[in-house]
C-alpha cells in the first residue's frame, strides 16, 4: 500500500476508528498524491517560467483558448478554461459550506468537513461506493428507490440491496426500517436515505425523522458502525407544513461516534442547473476534528483525481457567481413557487373519486415526483404504451405503479395529465 495512503489511514484510525472500519478496501488504499507531478506543479506556481502543468497558455500567460468558444462565454477566461482542483474550487467549497448552515440552521454549532466538489450527485454517490462499499456489502434502503442506484452500487461495486417498504399507510414504515437496522450481525452497516424520495416525492414528517434518527442511534449503541449516505438531490423542495425542512445530515453528523454521515447534494436540482454537473460530498461524525476530515477529504479527492481528475471549472464559476448575486434568493424562491403551485394542482386533480377505480396516489409532499399505485389487475407497461400512442403523454412505468414528474408539466396541463392516465387505465382493461 502506498505510504501516503497508510498515513491517511493512521490519521483516520487515530481520530475515529469507526470511520476507518467503514472504509472499503479501495477506500483504505486511496490517497491524494502530495508528491510527484501535482506537488511539483504547486511548487512552481507563480514562477516566471513554468513548464510543469499539462495545459497550454498564450504568450501573455493567459489560458490558451479558441475565440469561437471564448466569444460564447461572458466570464474571465481564468475562471473557465484552466483545470479546477480535484478537491473543487476553494471559494466554492467555502460558499457551499456557508449555504449548508443557512439552509440547515441546526448545523451552525456542529463541526463537519469542508465539502468536496463532485461531478454532480451520481458521481458523488459513485465516489461513496468507492470509499465505503466492498463486494457483497448490503446497503439498507427504502423501496421504491431511484433506479440508477442499481448501476451505481450493484453493477459498479457489487453491492447488494437490503430493501424495506418505504410506506406503512400514509407515512414511513418505521417498524420495517427498525427491523432492518436492528437485526442481523453486529458490525459495519451501510444505509442510504433519499428524501425527498425519488420516485415517490415523499419527505418524512418531523416526528418520523426523530424516530429514524433514534433507531440509528440505538443501532450504533449496540456496537454497529454505520455509514449513512444521504442523497439530498431534491433538498429544499418541500411543500407542506410539518414536513422536515432540514437534511438528515443536520441530525446525524454528530449523533454517535459510530455513525458517519455523508451528505451528497449539489446545484443540480436545488438551483435548476442539471447540465452543469456540480455536486458536493460532506462528512460529519460525532467527535470529528479537522485532522479526520482533512484525511477523508484527501481520500475523496484522490478517488476523484483517479476517476475524472476534476469537475468543470466553468460550471463551478457559474454557480458561485449565482450564489454571490443579490437576486439569487429571490429568483430561486420564484422557481420554487412554480413547483409548489404545480404540486397543489396535482393534489386538487387527484380529488376526483373516479380515479380510485384504477389507481391510488402514494403519499407525496415534496420534490419533483409522485407515484400512482395501480390496481392489481392493471399492467403498468401496457398503460404507459397507451399513454404514448393514444394520449400524447409520457410517464415512467415501475412495478405496479406509474411515476409522474409534475415538475416537468405546466400547471394548466396537470388536470389533463391525470385524466389521460385514468382513461388509459380504463382502456387497458378492455385490451
């Protein structure tokens, strides 16, 4: 094993043995190279003649660039064309940490790591797999879940999924969650929480969050070491009172010395920049200190360095510019209100009693999506095809349900959308 990896492992083990035990084989071996090309390039920074970095410059020292590309960008070339650090731009990392506290006031008095910039959330989740998942490891998660987890964890890292039904009546299946986390062997456990949930669009109520955190605490006290991957892709898009507004990270980042919380979030959905691919990984554990977090950050940056090298400098500059804008919060609130109004329109549309003949909506209160549970005799794929062919309407078919992304539907089309679903269900019965 590389001596730099051994050094990071020793720091992590000294400051949090639980965190060390949670690392995968790859996680233990990875490091961010402080020597070699990167170190020599850093030492030469600012020198009049610098022949270290693998990038081209103009004779005046500015980044070499094509005019046909530069003319499309209203931004300083130094903020777009050069490489960004594998850790992410320091100014953006600092700003995102400040925003985390603004959006999650409970974090104000709690130490946690500096965020590491990822190529959005899917890449962040994959890096979590790299750091924490060994072949055959089970990941506890609610069902239904986002289908891309299959590729990210099962196909890429040979993980297994230990699923429990998300819902019990109109809320979270707390008993099912408790059974998964409190039974079986004592040792390493991986837990994946995704709220607002994709595909159902459900966020736990405040009491449900307390119950979930208490179960995690009980499991940790039994001697389990738990890494909780918190997929916050749709964070902040909550439309009802009484629903938890803060991330699970707020409550898990200092819950117990055996619980490592990892927040995976980003600008993608929060700031409506899906193609920019700017995400973040942030760590928190009770008793965590700067030495521990810097070692985890170095391992994360090393995994990124060996995977994509770094995330887009241009994208990082653009979102940072938005966060510094005086109109940012107002603009964001306006877009959130549009989604909130669409959500309310969906709620109104679903009040039609006839819909119960063919489907029931699953609980939803946040995010981009909601799901309708089809009556047992209906075929979801057949209905999806009827919607495409005869009603000019697209939805996603899942086992015995349809996922509806009302985030992508104009408010004035929402009533027609559910009428089309109802009529397609009725027609499918006759085929």
